[in-house]
């Protein structure tokens, strides 16, 4: 990740904000490794989207969700298996039904332990939050799509196929026209490419771009990104445009047999000039590495 010291990734429910009737987001306040967390209610059930990093954060989220639910049945889903999104799911065991798509369940099982160790290297506050964490296994697994009936409100869970990770999932609430994207979208920052060869090379810039075009075509009223401020359909278009330009700028240089290091330097300069206010510039080079590998 970045060279700077990682702040304590604490979830604060005091800033929870209602986006639609019976639908709130606990915002990440632009704190690294804090995701935007959704709580979506229906007549008889409530769905939580993402847990926060570690046991204590997930306990905070569960307490908030239980108060919100007022006796309604609880469900939990996670947008993908990365630690700040899913490494609190164990806390919901016995309290909520945890459901995800099959590829993500596989990610949790196969990649979860490695990511746990990798994230413990990100500094003391993160390591402390990961104490006692074990990647949880879901109670329910679906293949491509699942419609979850919360009572008078159906929530759509859709596996997108490999993009930011292998098991990415988008959650939409059609009656409120709200879409939760997980890390397929980060507002105000460069797209996070978890490109860590040889350990993890699942991220695909090419597939991610195709997914973003499909999501942008749906044009939801409200988009809740994995990180950064809640916005509208523009967020989807912005990511699609960024991924497209990252691909084009990388491939045009790859065609001329430039070294990957030089490509990364040049493309980074182009992207920083185009998006001077975006955070997370360390992810540009990772994206270039991924797209170099995807170049035919
Ligand atoms: Zn992620």
C-alpha cells in the first residue's frame, strides 16, 4: 500500500446517513481501510453490506444494525473478500445469515489467510484490528445472481465476474435506485488494483472496464462506492473513463516495446496531470502492471 503511516481504520456509526427510506450508509469519512457500509431494511428483514476491518469494527456495525432492525431478521453480505469489507463477518455468526456469490466464497477460503498476513504488515493499528480475525465461511452461496426479499423490498445481489477481485458483487436496491459497488468504484481516488504478482493476479483491468460500462448503462440515482463520498451515476462513468485511458496509455507504450518501468513512470505522470486531486496514486503503477500483463 502506501509509504505513509496507515491511520486507525475505525468505523464510526455516528455519521450514518439516510439515503432513502429505511436505507442508511455508514460513511468511510475518507479514512483508508474504512469501507462505506450499507444497512438496508424491508418489512421483515435487514441486510448489512460489508463489515469494516476486524472484530471490534464489525461489533460496532452489528450493534448498529440490530438497533436499526428492531427485531427484524438480519442478513450480511460483502462486496468482495478484501479485509476491510469482509474480515469482520465472523462477528455476525449466529446473528445474521451471511450470503455471497460462489467465487467470493472461494476467495475468502483460498485467499483470505494470505491477505490476513499481508494486511498485518500495514502497521500497528491495522494489525491490532486484525487480531482474532479468521475469514468466515458464508451460510448461503449463490452462483451468479440472487434476489433477496426483505419484505416489500427486493435487493439484487449480482456477481460481476472477475474485475477488482474474482468474487466482486454489486448490490442494488431497485425501489430506491441505489447501487453499492464495493471497490469497483472508489470516489476521488485512483482505482485500487490489488496486483501483487506472484501472490495475487486476479484483478483484471480489461474485465473491470467491461463491468463498469455495464453498470454505467444502468445509471442508478445513487452510487455508494467502496471508498470515498457517495455520489451519482457520474462516479461509474468516471471509473470507466479512467480505466479506459489507463489501458490506452499503457498499451500504446507497450506496443513500442518500452520497459514496464518506463511505461509506469510515463503513465503515472499523465494520470496525475489528468486527476491532480485524486488520492491513492500508488495504485496507478499497479494498474499499469496489470494491464501490461493483459496486453496481447
Ligand atoms: Zn478491495
